[in-house]
């Protein structure tokens, strides 16, 4: 039986380079790095997907081109995980075949917040 968690964090969340790299590192240590995808949505209506955290960090975050939303996606055999960072909200959606894996993931990422 699959387990899932949908959690929306209260208050703001400043996602700086250090936190983004930490999240990426935690994911890559736990899961195959090939399943990690960053979906970047910018204020100029441009969006793209990348597997490299450096592409996101190197974005020129000017006012009209600033990143308005960032999704971090994982789709592995063990778990499907989606982080959604936007100007107003930070949420995590996790679905997995193993309840312990799902709850371990939410526990780890709550500690970063």
C-alpha cells in the first residue's frame, strides 16, 4: 500500500544558494541523482527544466526576470517527491510505496525549514 504526505509550510521560506545546494545534496545522497529535476519558472514567462543545481544558482535574478517559482522533482522507484517554492508558499508532496521512506523524507526536509 502506498503512502503520501502533502505538507504546506507556514510563513515564508528564503531559498538561498546554500539551502538549495543542501536540498540537492540530501536528495542525491538518498536517491539516484538521475531522477532529480529542477523546473524553473521566471518572471519573464520563460521556463525550463534542468538536472544541474548550478543552472538554477547561476540564474540572473533581476527584477523582471527573477525566478517566480521553482519545483524540485524526484521520480524514482521508491518515491515521487515534489518541492514547490514560490513567492508566497513552500510545499512538499511525497508519494511512495514505503511509508517509512515517505515519512523519513518529510522529516528530513522539515528540519531544513
